């Protein structure tokens, strides 16, 4: 078999090969970016360091300057805090199930903002609902107990109508919750957070000529989604990372405003299988081998990758494979796709193949480990008494809608009773685009997926049509054009009184464009 390196040499020497129609692999291989920046990983303090809060925290939302590997300094929005003599920006908050979190948001931006705890089960008052947006110079106090199971959660701005820009410019980080299952897994495999257990946030960004982040969507991008022209992993463009010859846990978060990734690993141009061990809200019952998985904005995916199978010096690349975002949904889908897709991206559209990150395997003894058969226990939500609710996603007058409505802060189109279960039947219009739908305050389970494009149906791992990214406990689920996805939500809680949340699209341009509804959970 021809090795990739020889192959690159050959293709460069014979450029005529690259013009062969259909041999897209050649084109991409030749233009593949070099991975020349060391992946940014959390340190002891500074940007994205791991912080285990053991006292009340004040997070100051402000503009600072972030040094981007290989790039220089850019204005950046972050949450700054101090604890135990260290200063942190956008800390990765590390908590354990049962811990109390006491945070004061201090808004030192020149516009409104609010923090939302994505995936956490909290009372409405603590949620960071967009109507809680606080003015410049004002504070908002949060105090709640973390009741979620262990998992890879995150926190980010939810400023009303300003979420996409503030998130693109920096206001987001991880919130990791640990529990017995997570500790048992990391102990069994000898994994260590920040070393062999890696939080990795994927974000596409745009920079101007000075190397400053720019968020300037045109009207089309405001409607469809703003795509960056490069993808950063942990704010590192063209990132490379050295790994030991052993298992690694990758905690992937799609923190992009609009881009969807079709994740796959490649070594010498060949697919490398991985084990999916977790999704949005923690570990699956058992690991599941996969070759690819979709990750839409807001979703998380936890993988185990075994670098012990490689030799020192081998390179394993994380890619996003090509796909057609508007495919499916019958005749109109494809036609709408090409044109709109191209207009929104300025040359790069969602679904373009991308190289995201390179792992370089270090020389040394391979460490093998047995992955536990059972990672956690997942009780299926009991839907025998569940009410069914229809949710339709479509577009009218250049706005994406939920059940025919755009967001009205004074209306509460969805009211459910506390301590009941519901099945939501979410249908995306045929003539549409992918929408990652997210609910605040509660996790759900995906029951079935149907009607989507072939490349999604081909990924089904069971008879209900679920993909590997649909398994386990979820808070965000992707709907392709023409799809119907059924989810079960358990609205059990013990908070006093009525609670207000939102259900919205996590394409943040769609959210800011009011693809969102209020959800009241009645006491
Ligand atoms: Cu991560 Cu309402 O969002
Ligand atoms: Cu959320
Ligand atoms: Cu959407």
C-alpha cells in the first residue's frame, strides 16, 4: 500500500493528477494544511486552566487579549476570575455531582450579557435564560447544586440577540462534572485530565489581516449561520499534539456558532476506528466502536482512541469529512443546498472536508489497557404515561420558526407539568437546513430518527435509526432536513414554583434570529 508521504510527493511532482475529476482525495491531500501549532492545553492558571471552585467565584466578563498559537494577540471576550492566588480566564470549571456552585457574573462588557450553564439541571432562576441578561456594570448571582451525572458540560453567554457574536469572540468554556462512574473509568485506564483525558473544543473562526477575531455576518450568514474560514481546536489553528502510545480520552465539544463536523480519524489516509464512550450528558452504558460521528453546535462526544496500536512517529489526524448539509428532504433539498451553502461561506461552506487536528505518536513502550465493558447505567425514561407534543421546524419570511412562531419573550408556547414525562416529536421541514435543537434545564433521550438523508441513515446503530451521537443522555439533538426525531424528556424536579426555560436551535445565528421558544414547567 502506498504510504501517505510518498503519495504526497508523487501528487506534487505530477500536478496533472490533481486535475482528474472525481479524485477529490488528491486535491485535498495536496492542499492539506500543515499542522504546525502545538495544541493549547490547560495549564495551572491563565486561559482555560482547570479550576475546582472551593469558594464563591466572581466571573468578570470583559475584553482581554488572547495569544493564539502561531498567530499573535487578538481581542477576546472572556470570564476572568481569581482563586487561591491564581488568575484564570475562561477557566474549565471542574465539579463533582453534589457540589454547590456559587458564582457572581460581573458584566464589565459594554453591552448586556448573561451566563448559561449548558446541560445543567438547575432552577429557571439559575439557568441564564436570555431575559436574565444584565446591563453593563451589573451583576447576576447564581447559586445552585450540581445534580447532573458526570459529564462534559459547558457554560457560555446567552445574551439576548447577542449570543453568537459574544460566543465567537470568546465567552465560553467547559464545565466538567465528575462522579463515581467517571472516576472509575479514569482509574481503570490510568487517565489524567489535561494529559491523557483531553477537553477539546472545536470552533471555526474568522480573523482579519491583523490577526484579530472578526464577527461580521452578512444578511445571508445572519439567516443561515456564520462560518469561519478555519477551524481551531482549543483556540489553536492547525493544531498538532504529541501523544503517548496508550489510550486517550477525548472530550469533544462543538463550540462553533453554526458549523457541523463529520468527525473521523485518519492515519495514512485510512480510517482509524474509535470507541464512543459518552455524549452530551455523560457516559454511555458501554463503549461503542465507530468510524465517524456527527457533532453539531452545542453537542459533546467523548471518545477513546488507542494510540498503542501505532508506532512512534505515526500521525493520526482528526478530520471532518465532506457532506451536503441541505441534502435529504426530497427534491428541493439538494438544489437549495449548493447555492445557499456557497453564499453563506464565502468560498467555504458547511460540509467542506477539513483537517482539524494531528496527533503525533511518541516513541516508547506501548501501554495497553482493558476498556471496561460497563461504563455507567442508563435507565430509559418511562414514557408509558407521557404526553406527546409536536414540534415543527420551518422557515417563513427569511426566519426559521418553531411551530410557526419566532421568539416572543412575552409568550410561553410550551407549558408542561413538573414531574411528568413528555415525548416530543420534532419534524424538520423538507426544504430546510440542519438544526441542532437544545432544551435548557433537562436532559432527554432520543427515541427514534427517521426520514433523513442517506448519509445519516447509513450511520444508524439500531432499528430506531439512532446515530452513535444520539445515544445516552442528551441535551442537544441534530435534525437534518426532512427528518423526524422523537425524544423523551423527564420534567421531574423539586424546585419551588413555576420554572421558565427555553428550547432553541443551537446554530447561534438561528437562536439570535429568534428560533427559540419559552418553555414553562408548571409546579
Ligand atoms: Cu448552549 Cu441555550 O444554550
Ligand atoms: Cu443550554
Ligand atoms: Cu437552526
